[in-house]
């Protein structure tokens, strides 16, 4: 039933094959194509996520104007820890209202196809670190119980280098449980010398995005109108009170789930 939340944002390059080099790690190698060449997915971070410093050498025209967050190297897997949100029909109705209103200010705004709340930045893991990383996450997250949060404040975000703008719903309740989760995820990231999450994060579910820094056009009057739509939406109080049931980690094209108790 969770499959609805698994739509990724992979670019067309996901299917390209890399030239296979020697691969260490014995039988634990990456998948191999019928031609005997390595099949490693290009890390193509979710548009809802902040990226590491961007290397702008990529041909961004091939993936909707998005710029890849880091150069693709064989054996590097883009990895992200998050809470998946499975959208109900009413949520999609609300989303439609918000996107059509936002488009009156910025016509290029597009709805997200998958929804989540990030607990980590998008980081790069070496292939042979994925299993120990996931094991470590599983141990640290095992004790966590399900909890609710409320995501009802419309907010505009840009990624670190201002190449994308997002409209999100920021969490107004449940913040401390989320911080506790992040502190455990951070400890795993530190074990692998990876960047931890932002200090004083704004936890949110991204709803829509566009290329470029268009926060100036979306903030102010537009944002007030979007917040009014959320506040007046039927059952929005019920709809935006979310019970999280699992944590997920996506690494390359692999998904790992950690149920909350």
C-alpha cells in the first residue's frame, strides 16, 4: 500500500549504463547489465531536497533545468533519509488549489509527485557503505514510536545555491520528536563522516517547485493567499495532522524502510 509514496524524481540518466571498471568487494558488487557492464544509477537528488554544493558541469537541460548536486562518480550513491507521506485524495485536491493559485504568480510552478519530510540532506555514500549505514540507522531508530505532527504553515524555500524554489508546508507541532529523530540520524551520518542536517531546521513537506530563485514572487501576497487556502480547506485540521509510521532511506535506486513502533 505504500508504493504510492515511492515515485522518485530520477532523471532520464537513471537508465544509462556506466562503463564497468574493476570492482572490489568480492560478490558484494553493484548490479551488472547483461553486457557485463556496471549498472549504477546516477544520483539525481529529489527536487524537494537541498543539495550539497552544486557542480554545474551537468547538462541541466536534460532534466527539467535541475542541476545535479554533485558530480556523478561511479560507486557514489545519492542517499537521503526521510519520512514518506502518502497523499490521500483530499490532500491532492488541496495541492491542486495551491498550485493553481501559485501559478497566477509564477507560471512555471509544478506540483511534486511524491511527498516526504526530510531527516537528512542528500549525501553521497560509497556503494560498500550502504549496508553498514542502513544497519546503523536500523539500530538507532528501532526504539522510536509513531507520532503525530501538524504541517499547516505555507512557507517558501530555496535550495542552498538558489537554483530551485519550493512551496512547502512547515511543521507547527511535532517539532521536538522530529529533532530527536534527526539527532539519531545525525549520529549515523557522523560515523560515516557525512554532513549532518541543518541546525535549527525548518521541517516541511514540499508541495511544488520551480527552477530558479522565485521566492520574491511567491512570498508576500501570494504566500498569504496560499495560507488562506490551507486555512479554509475543508477538514484541513484533520488532513494536515499526520501520523508517521515509518522512516525510509533511499540510496541510489534502493529503498530501506524502518517501521516506527
